[in-house]
C-alpha cells in the first residue's frame, strides 16, 4: 500500500527542492476532501470540505512549515522564530523539534487558544506572550529575522507559500479538475495567496529542472475569501489597528500578504467579504452538527461566508465548490460547549444504574 510521504516528496517536481535536499517532514498533507452533504443540499452545488485539521499539528500550517523548516536547515540556521495567533507557533514548534532547531514564538497575550499554547510548550518552544496583537508580534519577528541570527518562518517567507500551494494540487488531484469556486478564511492572507498560486501552476504547463510538466487542470476557480467582521482589512480597504473577533486565529489587522491576496481575488474574479462572529459560530455548529466535521471557529469563516452568500441568492447551483476548513476543533474546543443563547451546555449527571440511564435516554425495555 502507498504510504503518503508528506507534501515535499509527493510534489517534489513542483517545489524548490532537489534530490540532495534534507527534507524535514511529519507526513503533512494528503488530507481528506469530504463531501459536505448538508451544504450541498442547501446550495444545490456539490460542496466539499478540505479538512486541514487532519494535518500532524492540526492545521494547514504544516504544509508550509515542512518547506520553511527544510529551508532553515538548508540555510544552516540554528534557531527559528515566528509570530502567531497560535497555529503557526504549534506547527513551527513541532517541525523545529523534528529538525533539531531551537524555536521562539511570539503570540498576542491572552488571545491564543489553550490547545495551541500547549502544543508550542509541549514541543519545547520558547513562548513569549507579547503585550500587543498579532500584527505587533509579526513586526518584532520580522525585525529579529533581519537583525539577529534567527530564521523567520512566517508566511512572509516564500518557502511557506510554496508548501501551502500543495493544498490546491490535492484538491485538483481528488476532483480530477479545479472546482468552480474555492472558499477559505482570510487572516494574514498567506493561504489564499498560496492556493491561487497552486491553482494557476496546475492549470498551465510547468517548467522543472527535468523538463516541462503538462497542465493538470483545465481551469482555475473563483476565489472567495472571508474575514471576521471585526478584523476585515480587505473589506475596509486598509489595515485595521484594533482587530477583534472570537475567531482568534484570524484576529489580524495588517495582513502581510496583502498584494498577493488582492491579486488572487481580482485575477480569479472573486471576492473577499466579512462574516460576523455570530455567523462564524453558527457555521461552526453547522459543521459539527450537520456534517460531522469539527473545526475551530476561525476555520468556519469560509462556511459562514458560503451560507451567507446562499441566503443572499449569490451561490450558483450545479457547480463544484471547495471550502478549506483550516484547523481542528480540538484546538479551541470551548465554543462547542456554548449554546446558541450563549449559555454553556451542562452534561447530565446520572447514577451508576442502567434503569435510570435508560429512562434518561427515553428508552423502554424490549
Ligand atoms: N484559519 C486558521 C485556523 C488559522 O490559524 C489562520 C492563520 C487562518 C485561517 C488564516 O490564514 O493567515 O493564511 O490568511 N493563522 C496564523 C497563525 C496567522 O499564526 O497561526 P492566513
């Protein structure tokens, strides 16, 4: 049986690596493309979820981190640094461990989920909580990368985008062609830029060191990005100084990949719009309760966007739509325990007794 070898080895001919490259991998990629039955029924299109929570550290960041850490080792780095809303730090910490490098992560104090915080600590990263937001953390991380002996592994490093473009390759490889619409959450805007790069490369002949590869897809999708309403610089048209949303993963006001995200939107004939925290939480509940897919709130922004566009009559039927759900629900599980009216679900307590348990379940004896 074929064992998935991680995105670098699976797509080596389309990535900036050679046979001599020492690959740092945890077996990332090869994630499920799940047919979303209820979203398909709702829209009359075939809707699929690219479930990126199934990566080794539970988010899509691992696709980029295998490339970034491989590049760090190639450059002879001894230490890496990143700014993060949580997932990048979890991924950097794990891949730095695999590479034998030191890792420092800068996170906004009080604004990252417990799951992500514990991953970075478990993998032995030096974690500093900055008195500021993600954008402030990224400023510091960039300056450290420029003026100090540490290698920056944020998505401003082009190796990250190279790795993340493989998400688009996998979608096309699964479906046999590109979808009509690709939907995803937008924060620092690396991922929308990476998917667009991947879709473009797969739709045209591709030059490699060993010759030209033929086009794999016949088309590219329309890109639909969704931001949290309180952190929606692309909707405002300018950076936001005080971004705020319960979806801490995408609580970002000054996205690093601004120009490439705007290009992805405009070249594809797509859009970047906003969804409210309530819409994000409703989509989060939809995914868990109707599709069987548990994601973290920020990951549900794309689904929230699709549901909102459908309600506005703006989702075409009869199309193929892929939504990247970016991170696992266990990263930030507290939201699952919250009901629609804002109160917390209290598990029912029962005595150690089958008759009472059966009665509580509404079961009558055979
Ligand atoms: N979804 C999740 C779960 C994320 O963690 C992120 C970004 C995004 C979506 C947005 O992707 O930044 O490429 O537009 N998280 C980064 C981090 C910023 O530090 O983990 P993007």
